[in-house]
């Protein structure tokens, strides 16, 4: 799994962390988010986002 950091607290996201996805596909811990709630596109655990959105998955290795 990729090691992605919260842009606010700089902590690496854990699978069970509750996060928010904004309109520019930035994820932030829900507890760290200070922006406009109308800009939130999705919410859930970091693990759910990794499974749901391909841009959070590691690229496949070429042989």
C-alpha cells in the first residue's frame, strides 16, 4: 500500500483512518479538515478509498 500523508498533520494514513476526499482528489483526515464542507466529494476509511479509487493504488511493475 502507498504511504500517503495527510496534508494538514503530515501523518501517514492508516487503513482505518476516517478521511475526506475533496473536489481536487486530495484526501485529509476528517479531524484535520478545515475547508468548506460543500467541497467534499466523498468520505470513508482510507482503506475504502484505496479499494474504490484507482489513483490511490500503486502502479503495476513492468517486467
